[in-house]
């Protein structure tokens, strides 16, 4: 018994397997590349696309036994160029091409990509040195009429051509695809051009013998050569790591905007990687701007790390949304520790010509995960990404934010020309030697030049010395020895310098203390000055006595009311009490205020103003208020809260809180001042009688009191706070233990 093959096979390995028209064109261009073509033309006409190359072409035998032999690959069988290599008839042509160039395809089904593009295919092939050409005509619809019909029963028309209609066609293949299945407008052709520009390995096309050009002709007959975009990008001045994997060694070179960081060599322990390279670029802000100017597209929309197998690109690696290498998944674990595809670009170039590096059949699914692929994946992570990342994160990202931003906006190395950055670089090189067992081939000896301008670090010098001896750089060794002499000379003079510095520090500290005292005296003078001292003190006593009588008699007046006072009466009494309190407050600090008392507003640091008022009038040796059994304290944060205030409002507020605590039989009273989120906070806490829970909402009402007071003090405090813009007051109390008032003032 034998297998039977349905004509439906055409769809399975053709239009169903190819994801889109662009990939179909790529597959056909790959065939031209594998045929040793140096040029392929893609011509767009109305309802027809022609793909023409100047490769080795095909004979009638090739058509029968290779092109029409489904899934057979002479490339994989190593018989593709057998005749070309041995037959003397092809000597001249053989000398023009590079037979060592690897094959981009080897699955034997790429020819069915034409089915994705159009219904009809006309193939014209002319072998090198042949006089005649051969033509095949395929109608893909013939394979779709009846799936019961066997694949091999469907005929393909063959014609031998003695002459053909194409000029300058000495050898190669022409594919005419007609009855197109989708429209190719300008936008679609432009997208194809962008993709084709990244299709060929830029390193391959730099070699003359490997030169491969793609030209596109649109219906307006303009011929345009497709340039290789990646080649231009690799010239950007940015941080770049280049790796060459050879038979026995792996060579790596790290540069930062033209400055060599290190060049290293290590043993190649990989079994399947013997001729592979990796180029990886980190794009800082400046590099991204230059990229956009150069490519007319943002880097994030261009792509990232592209993989080339035997000179041809493998999809989807490097597409803008692709994360086949897992870089972005890892980046999510720590944005400040790991790089992402948004700031990386480069290429992985596999030239192994091995079954270990084969594409999956579904054209855009990457490489098959063989042992060779696993080695490639590990190499990329361990030798490329992590090492580049170590440099970027440890040296560039570790800078102060301002300096880091300047470095990110720079396309040269100058910002990193400092001791801290250089020390970080030397640490990286040292770790490579110690941990990864690599040999340092070269690095930028200019690190040592910093020592000509500033005191060198013995630690850095020691590390450099070890590296210099490893590299056997005698010039650097001599310079390090000279540097060590400088260190000893500096150390001898260091003792005298330390003494001078200590003396200068002490003088500076004393100046700072004097400045604090002077600043304090700017608002409140520490003592009365002049011959009128006794007269002023006497006047203060009289004012306080009179204001106290006003307060006391106002309380007595309230008690004479047989009914609750009217709102107007409350207003008058409140004004009398408030003004009497202000008069008393003026008497307290009239001799110490270093500002005009008639001024409505002054601009001050409110934290310092309140603290100094309490300290000078209630806590200093020269305090002028009556002694009290209440222990008073004030603490303040170092934060400033500069604002315009009416000084009498603030001082009256403080005086009222102090008097209120005394009436509540408080043993201690604390003022705590601070600034948080641009809000001034004053906490006034005492251990007096406290407030019952049911009375919390009433304490600010006019006339309400639980002591022998008038019930006006807290009402006055509430009114003062309410009159201020952006201010409020709240209270919490535990009866018999603690009461805290919280005043908030916003700018």
C-alpha cells in the first residue's frame, strides 16, 4: 500500500502556511539569494508582479528533479551546487560568485509562496551558459477544484523557449505572478520596501563577493534600490557591544560613543556556535533622537534585535511588538535594573550552515528550539545582554539624576569622564577577569589621566595595576607607578591640610551659630535697651492690669443678663474681649518686636515666628509674663513656611491657648510646629481637665464654658482661624488626660 496525496496539499504548504504577502515575497527573494544572484528586481504592474534575478538559473533537469519535487531540498541534501562546483563549463561564473555563501532556505516548499500572491504563475528559467530557456505555467486554481484528485495528477505546462521577450537575460529566473489575490497600493509597497531593507544581513552585503541588491519598480517605472537600514543604524554614536564567536574563542568589544571601554577574549565552550556574531546597541535619549532623524521613524516603531540566519532575516525576531528573547518580560521585574527592547537595537548573525539552526515551517515563528538554538539563546543573554546591561545600569544609570539626564542627552563620553564613573568601569573589567575568566585584550588607558588633575584613589590604582599587568601594558604600568609616587607625596602633606580644614570648619560652625542668633533677633529683640527701660516695664504692667479688668468686668456683665444675649450683644462683647486680648498681647511683646506694630501684614517664616514668640515671651530668662504653674514647651521642625500674616492675630491666638490651658488646670502645655505637604501644622496639647465627648461640638460656641471662664476665649480662637484664608482647627480630647488642638494653615 502507498500514501495518496490530495491536491489540497498545495494550500497546506502554500497560501495557508504563508501568513501574509510580504512574507511570500521574502521567500521568493530568498530563492534568488540562494541561486547566487547579485541582483533581484521586483516589478509591480497592473494585476501582475514580476520577480527577476540574475542567479545561476535552472536547467530542464533542475525543473523536473528539484523545482517540481515537492518538499525536496537540494540545499539541505548538499547537491544544490554540485554541478556548479565541478563542471569546467561554469568556471568563469564560479569565479564571479561566492559558493561559500550560506543558503537562506532549505525546506523545499518556498516556491509555493507564489500561490499566496496570485492565482497564476509563469516561471522562466535559463541556466548559466545555456542557449535556451524553459517556461513553466502553473494555475493554482487547478489544485483547488477537487480535493479528491491526487496532487501528482495535476499537470504543469512546460515550454522550451529558443528566444524570450526579456532583454539582458543571460541567466537566472523570472517569476510572473498574475491575477493577484490582493491589491498592492503605494502604502503596501512602501511597507514591503521597509521590510526588505532589513531582510539582508548588513555585514554580508559589506563583502563584495556577497553583494546582493534588491530593486523595486512601481507602475510609474521609477526603479529604486533598497538600502540596508540596519547598516546605517550601526554607525550611531551610542553604547555598543560587538561579539565575534569563532571556532575556539569568543571576542567582545564594548565602546561608549566612540570611547573604548574594554576588549576581551575568552574560550568558546559551545558545541554548535563557531561562526556567529552579535551586535547590540543601547540607545540613550540623544541616540534615539539621532535615530529618528536618520531613519524618519522612531526606534520603538522600527524594531529591536533582529536575527539573521546565513545572511537572511528570520521572523519575528526584532519586530516592534516581538519579545521572542524574553527581554521585556524580565524588564517588568525591575525597570531600573533591566533593559527593555524600547532602548535596544542590534542583530544576531548566525552563519553556521547547520541543521541546528532551522526555521519553523510557519515562516514567521522563528527558529526550531534545537540544542544549537539553546546555545545561541544562552550566548545572547550571558555574553551580550547582561554585559551591556551591567555597564549601562552600573555606570550610566547610577549617576545623579541631573547628571544622568545630561549624559543621556550627550553623544560623547565627556559626562562620564569622572572618578566615580571610571571606578565603576574598572570594577566591571575586574569582575570580568575574576568571575568570567576572560583575558583583557585592551581598554581605554585614559582612565589614569584623571589623576593628573585630582587626588587618585589607591583602590582604583590597585585595580588598574592588576589589569595593566594582565594586559601586559608597560606604558600603563609605568604611569601607575608614577601615580603611586604622587599618592605618597600627597599623603605627606595631608596632615597639615587636615589641621587647616579642621580649623576652618570650627570657624564656619561659630559663624553659623552667630548667624542663627542674628536671625532670631530679626523678629524679636532679646532685651530692652535704653534709659527708658523702667518706664516701659511700668507701662506694660499698667496695660496688662487694665486689660485684665476689662476681661473680668465683661464676664461680670454677662452674668447680669437675665436672658440669653442677643446676637448683636454677643458680637459687641466678643469685640471687647478680642481687643482687650490684643492689647494684652501688644503689651507682652511691644519691647521685643522688631517690626512696625501698626503694619497690617508682614512676611515671615511662620514656624520661626511662633517658636520665637513663645521662647522670648514665655520661656526666656527675661520673660515678662507672670509666673505660672503650667510647664510650657515648644518644638519645631527645620522646615520653613514663609507666608504673609497679621502678627497680632497669631500672637493673640497663642496667648488665648495658654490662658485656656491655665484655666483647665493643666500641668504641662506643648506647642508642636511643623510643615508637611506645604501645610503648616500647629498641635497644642495639654493635660488639663479635658472636654467631655458630648461637649466637643460646643466648645467653640460663644459663652460655652465648663470652667470659671467666660466661654469667649475658644470662640475668639475659632473666629480668628475662620477669618484666615485656607485655615481650619480641630480638637481631640480624653477627659482628665489629654486635649489636643490641631491648627492647619495653607498657603
